C-alpha cells in the first residue's frame, strides 16, 4: 500500500479500500474443501451451575 501519511481521513479510507479490492483481485483465495468450523475442537458440556474458573 502507498504512503497515506499526507492524505486526509476520507482520502485514506478510499485509498485503503481500493488497495484491498486490488489485493483481492490479484490473489484470490482458493475455495475451502471442508465445512466451516468442522476442524474446531469439540468441547464437552461442563457441569451446570457456578462458573468454573
């Protein structure tokens, strides 16, 4: 991304947005080959009642 030190807030916002769009177009992410969240560790239900710390 270019140096945005001298730009105002709105111009900086626009510059950032265009930079993000350009990065997305240049390097598209490959589609996921597994379901979202399927690799998360499963947590057993804790005992109900007072919070466990």
